[in-house]
């Protein structure tokens, strides 16, 4: 009898109240809270029936109208790793707790890094500062076209981002430049991700294309994906999952772009009968709405995803498990536009498991890895977490 887990990561959809938010300068941040406050009539009946509002009432001390009977179970996860970015969040839910944060560069990258970058790639550098990607291509895009220098920038996260116009640097060449940067950025400068940020158009109408690609560090220890892969199970990554894990443990990758494409790919895969995991990242909450402080867009994106979640619940097999969570917060109503240290939601549904349970506050995202492995009948002793099954 085949069994599969569908793990959906609502990228950036935090639920506030992280016990150590003050340590990260994020005290009071609450991504879902900001959305629900501005858009109280948001229509997300499926996540509501899985316990999202029960979770808000219990942990965030709110007063939402609750369904008479829950179809799923609910809780939240605190993060143990010292970071609040995509890589650290996904690694932890797969079983790796990262005790030391990845390096960040609030003053830009040091000269020795950029000199080596120019030496290995042949390209000069513009920018070299933390900035919004859309803003920096608007500010430096024309100079890039005239000088053919690459736009290098970072953010509050551990990222080395390289923006280039598709008429100046073809996409395959930009990916090759990122691979070279990845070999340079190691040791003390081992950033979590090198990111290709291609754009197109003419000033002042530059737009980023869908060909973004992340070049992550190799996971530092065993993940649930490795254990599943070694057991001969399918490990299917949708969206940027394969990039986040640098292909390690992923034996099928579907590089869909944006929430709509990723949701459609997930719909196709969830109907397949296989043993293993369908691991999905829905990036638009973070990339399109959160970083741009677009609360209304964020709410509409949640409504669109909720429709698909209802379909997934109907389509999944009798012995399958659906988990919905997030990797960090990115509160669109909080000062600034960076990731925020928050707890994340945990919603669980299976036709074979009775709903209505509170899963509590999990001490680490790694509880997700342990639970996935237990559900699939695999040994989870290499992962430091506790099952919520």
C-alpha cells in the first residue's frame, strides 16, 4: 500500500509570537495577523476547516468564528535554528537544526570577495549593498546596460544576488556566473544562497523574469529527504525545493515558477499513487507580496491557494497525509520589508486520521521531518525532533 506526504510551504506566512523575536529585532511581528487585521473578510474556508483560526484563537488570543467540526488538526512550530531565511527554515523542517547563522552583509561584500568574483567571471560589479531587487534594477539597470557590469546586491538575509539584463547576459551564462560565485563564497563567506536575478525591458520599465534560480549550500547533515531517497521512495520537489537542498535527496524536480504554476504542478502530482513525499514551496507570499508590503495582494494569494488546498484534500489518497506550514515570516505590515522571526502554522489533514486535535507549539520545525518519516514507516533516529502523529 503506497503512502505519500504532501508538504506545502507557504513561504513567509508566519503567525507571530516567536519566543525569541526580540533577539532578531522582530518583536511584535505577525504576518497572518497583519493580513487578517486589514482583510477581516478573507475567504479561506479550507484552511479554516483545517484549524487555522483555531490556532489563532488559542495561541494568538484572537476571537475568530470557528467551524463546528474540524477536518484537520492544528498547531504551530517555533524555529530552533539561528536564522530566519528560506534555506535555514526548509533545512530545519527537513531535519537540520543550524546553530550558527549564515553570514550577512549589511555594508556590502568585502573587496576580496568582489575582486575574486571579477577575476573568475570577467565581469565588473555595480551596487554591492542591501536593497530591494526591484529598486536596485531601477536605480542601476541603465548603467548596467551601458557598462555591462553586473548588479550585485544582498538583503537582510544571507544572499549574494546577481542581476543582469537578458540582452547583456544570456540566462545560461548568468547561471554559470552564479556557479562560479558559489565556489568563491565558502568558509567565512558561505552565504546561504547565490541567486540569479535576470530582468528584461527598457528603463523605466525593467521587470524581473521568471528565470530566477537559487544556488544553495549543500545541506550539512542528513535530512528526511536523504532517508526517503535511500529507502527507494520518491522525493518530489516543486518550485525552488531542489535549489534549496542543492539537489541533495531530491530525485524528481519540477521547477514551476510562482504560486499558480506550482499549485497546478502539485495538483497533477498529488493524484499520482506513489510512496514518498511531495514537497512544495509557494514563493509568491514572500517574493511578490511580503517584501513589497502588499497586504491586499497577500490576502488574495491566500484565497487562491485555499481553493487549491480544498482540491488537494479531495484528490489525495485514503492513506496520504497533507501538511501545511511556513519557513519564516515576512510581515507586510511590519516596518521594513525583510523576513521576520515568527512561529509558523502547522495544519495536518488525512482521510485516515481524525481531525480536531491541537498539536501544540512544536519546539522545532524538525518535528515535521520526524512525523513525515514516521508516517512513511521510516527510521527517524537521525533527526532531532518529536513526532506529532
